[in-house]
């Protein structure tokens, strides 16, 4: 049975924490915060691009003629 990859990573991280310096921990925290910000920004940009694409398709579409 395959173990949860995240659980394995967390276990390895907890093993390394006592060996790490304060600077190592600080760098890891900064990296994780920045990665989350980048991921959030990319999600927002993709959402905005999809919205603009749909709006453009509606503008270019031939709307039905109502009699």
C-alpha cells in the first residue's frame, strides 16, 4: 500500500528541523510563503484570462436576431 507522500515529506522535515540552523528554517519559511503567493497570483491571472476570453467570444459571436 502506498503511503501518503505529504505525510512522508512532513516526517522527513520533522527529522531535519533539530539539525537545522535558525537561518535554514527562516529561509525555508520565506520560500514557502513566496511559493504560496506565486501560486495565488497565477491562479488569479488564469481566472482573469479565462473571463476575458469568454467576454471576447461573446463580443465576436453573431447574436440571434429577435423578431
